[in-house]
């Protein structure tokens, strides 16, 4: 059923690929005591499938899970049964359609943000939906020409927040140097700065280089010396109140973040700009696999997602950890505080 007009605490949650662990981690997350009591989730997907997963989890001894009968669900029934772990183009198509419907639900009064469970990109492609990922589909649905992918996590050891924004996202590595431009880096720095200012007026930023040793003065690549270093020098002059480090050697750029993540008496950059997908995601996942949240910025709505995949290999076994989904829901709640009812998109 659709969201009610007086729902002021609504987070829309797309259930992801039905053959994966999405429904399991959502039920576990919503059954935990870690999330706000006033949270009113609207789940978008197949009610019958969600009920089946709930019954399976109970049979496996999982008791701290939400009851689908007590949840509001925008029912999008599957035409045929999809079992856990049996991924196919049919499950891929379901995840695609559920995401699309979830975005439509964001136009309901009171909706304040979107949380998405994982999908498998290759199954979207097999089903005929040729998008690099959910981020690109969301950008299209929102009528935007671009968006930004940022990963944020709060350390359970120190309370320090790690923020890493990707300059480029789902690109083959050989295409990255061609995609990187001074205009792009300027824009991404502005997006990163705006996000980090949610938490600190004058954040400390760092930028990773593209090449080993950040180019070694042109000996190991020219991108840093020819345009990235001059760009950052100019950006520092435009923002004299900020500390902006870089381009830093990629192999040491996240060392300060690692110290701040694990040691209370250390501080690291408030935001780091990575130039390509794995450059940013490897350190983020090493430090904060269960805590990191994929956050989509520059859209009319905020979207978060757990920082893991579909887990087809463990789906249906009841062993998937909900930590990252809890973090994704909590981040969506925290980052949209005061935004209820302001999400407006044309669908």
C-alpha cells in the first residue's frame, strides 16, 4: 500500500534482487533495536517473497527480525517464485522494477529518503537494462545529468567519520584517465566540501593522485603535474580557510584515516576524493566493511545503500550480517533530518 499523507518519518526501502540477501538483511535490520523507534519504513517489493524469507529465517532460529505483517509494503508481486541463491535475469528484472517503483514512492508526502538493497549489475544487463549500477538509474529517474557517489562510515572505536567521494564510478580502468578532467575534479571537490560541512564548518580535505607515487614529478605519469597539481593550487587559493592536501600518493592517502578510525588520539581528513572506484573502495572496505554506507548525492532525494553485494552464495542460510544495512538506514535517517516532506521529483 502507498505511503499515507501524514507519514512524516518515511524511509522508502527497495528490496533489491530477490535471489540475494537483501530481504534477509532488511528484516534483520528492522528487527534490531539500533534504529530509531519513530522510523516508518515503506518496503517496495514482493510481499509474498518477503514473508517466505521471514518464515525461512524463523526456521533457522533467527528471532530478532521484523514481521512483514507489521510492516508497510508497496506490494510488487513476482510472477513466479524466485528461490534464494537462484539468480537469473528474472530476479534482475524484479530488482530493477522495484527500484523504479521505490523512486515513484518518494513523491508521496512525508518521504524523506531512499535506501536500496543490493542488485547484481550483470543480471540487470541480462534482463535488458543496461545501466552501470543503481546510481546511474536513480540519476536518470530523477531527471538529473549527474550525481556523486560517496561512502561514509562512523568508527565504532572512536566515533570519527570517514568520508570518501569517488570522482569516477563504474568505469573500466582504462577509461578513467580520459574521464578525469579539471572541471570534473572541481565539481567533485565542491560536492565533497558541501557534504563534509554538514559535520564541520572548515573540513580538512585530501585528494589522491592517479598514478603510483602521485606521478613522481612526471616520471610515473603526467596527470598530476600537468593539470591536477595546478588545479588544486588554484582551489586552495579560492578556499584559503581550508586545508586541502594532495595530490597524495594513493598508497598512503588513507593512512591518516586508518589511524583516526582506530585510535582516539588521532585525526584524519574529513573528506577524501578518490579518482576511481577501487582506489577509494579498497581502503573503505578494509576499514569499514560493515559500517560503510554508499550515499548518492546531487539528486532531489538522498539515497543510501549497504556497502556489500547480493551475497547469492549465502542467501537463504540465515547468516548474512545486517550491520551495513542498519548503517545505511541509520545514515539515511540522520542525513535527512528535517527533510521530511521536502523530496519532490517528477516521475
